C-alpha cells in the first residue's frame, strides 16, 4: 500500500470504532498535526480538542507539490524493493553514533544528534551479525507518504468548520512549516474560536523535542483547563475503601492466626 492522508483518516475512525469512543483528543507533530486539522474539519463533532506542534495546514497546491509527489512515488518503489530484500538478508548496520548522525541529517538538522537517540529506540534493531551495530527496522515507505494538497480557499473552509473547538498551536521559531500561507486559516480559527491558542517558542521544527519544558508550560494548562480531572479520579473515597479493605483483611488474618494457635495447643 502507499501511505496517504486518506488512509490515515480511516485509521483514526477505526480506532474510535474499535474502542467505542464517541470523541477523541488529537495531538500531533508535523504530519500528525496536519492529520488532526483535516480530521477535525471532516468530523468536528467527534473531536473535543486539538494540539498541533509546529504545523497546521496540509501543503497548498503548487508546482513544487507535483515534483514532490513524483519524487515520493519513485522513492516508494525503491523502499518496496528494500522491504522484499529484508526478508532474505539483514539490512546494512551501523553504530549508534552513525545512526544518530544519519537521523539528524535526515531531519535537516532539526533534531540535533544528542537528541536523535531518543527517536532511535522506536526505529532500530540490534544486528544479529555485528553485536555492536544496529539497523533501521522501520518501514521506509512511511517517509514517502502522499499528503492531500489543498488550495487556499479549501484550507480556509476547513478552518471555518472548526468552531468553538479548543485548539492549541505551538510553532518553532526557526521553522518554516507555519508561514504566511497559514495566516488566513489561523485568523479564522482565532476569530470564531474563543478556545484558540497560538504560541511561538524558540526551537526548530522539533520544538517539542528541543524545548519540552517550554512546550509543557502551555500544553499542561491547556489540557487541565479543557480536560480537567474528574473529582472521582482524585477523591479520597477510593483510598478509604482500600484502607477499609486492608484493615478487614488484616483482622481476618489475625483471627485465623489466633485460632490456629489455639488448635495447635489442643
């Protein structure tokens, strides 16, 4: 299969159906933020809040987009061949230092090598041939997905469908993924949405990885305000019940212990 936004939309819907969730909260970075925007515009009644990290819109239609699609399709075929070969032989392996450098370079240096190690845990496997080396075990085709391009009018109409929806956007100051092309949609969200928040923090496209504490200063209050914990989740009633149960069990154990002691003397 060729990964695409249409498939990802179905994944969100299928997860909700499987777990019988009437609503879902969405938080995404980069592609995840784009998917959150598209899905919320398509089914706003099923989303209770959105947190988007350094992105908002899918790419707008442009000649460059056509070139990117052609490139993506070509690379996808290359990854198809690699996936088939993986069943026959182990992929090339590298040291962790080399993999950190490769991942950092692949992110256009958005992820410094010292932080790349945290992303490697989910995408590498220890080599069976070279004990000190590792290889990428992720599906390479996920890098060459097809994102639904939209024109500016459609992007604006999608924003109009997202009304009164808690929506938090955090932009990295050194990133270009949120730019002038996003202004119209952002202005629409801000104008018709009293729960819209937008912040720019120092960092790259991976601002949440570079400055997690700064991001948390905005994400945590946002969640606590729009998804406050229920009283039952921190009530002492449950603890009292546990305590009562433990005391009852201890009393039973003492009772049996005393009676066993009496029986042993008979």
